[in-house]
């Protein structure tokens, strides 16, 4: 099995998402469709990345004394990100509400990534052997492949038409 450096893998994904956030920020106020597509991409990338971490990294962190606190904290931060996805999905792209939620998502993700790349990485280096970290890398790649990208795309890019104000949400 090819060796996979877990730190490089995580950083690469983080960088990809950070570039997408920069693009969404640069897109003009009128580029609503472009912003919506960029958001869908961010959601997809983050969902796959988070799933990989939740399957291959965090469970091991939670079992080790040196990393357990940051492991549990990371899980909770993913929970906040997922909550924000649900709020953004329910909002209409381009509205002040939607824009504010995307900004909050960016800030939460930036904080989370910063913490992973500093505190979490350094604690992982102290807690695990080179072999354990390499195996984590291999398992992270495997776990990411388990996510159904097609299904994710269907969920984020082809949402049902939003009801107009005042109509029932019951059918959603
Ligand atoms: Fe991460
Ligand atoms: Fe994470």
C-alpha cells in the first residue's frame, strides 16, 4: 500500500477549500449563480474531508490521552459546520441572510483548520508513531472514497425549488 502522509493530505484539502472561499468572496454581489455553485463545491469538499477525518483520524485521537481533548473538540466543530450547511441550504442564495451564513461558515472553517494544523498536528506527532500516522493517511484516503459524491452533488446542486414566502415547508 502506498504511503500517505496524513498531514500533507489534510493540508491539501484545507487549501482547496480556502481557495474556494476566496473565490466566493471575490464574486460580485450579482454573481448569485456562481456563488451558489461555489458554495455547493465547498459543501461537497468539506463533507468528504470531514467524513474522512471522522472515520480515520478522530476516533484514534479520542482514544489517546495526548490527543483526546482536541479529538472531541474537532468532532463538535464539525457539528457546527453541519448545522451551518443546513441553515444555508434552507436560505435563498444571494440574500443578506445567505451571505451572512456563508461568511460565518468561512470563519468557523478557518478557525477549525487553524486549530487542526497547529494544535492537532503537533499533538498527533507526539502521540503517534510514524507507522501509525502513515496508516491513518491510508485510511483517510480510503474513507474519503466511501462517500457518495454523486449523491452529494444531487443534494447540493439540484435542490427543489424554494417555496415562496408564506407557503408551507411541509413538502420539502
Ligand atoms: Fe481538516
Ligand atoms: Fe476537521
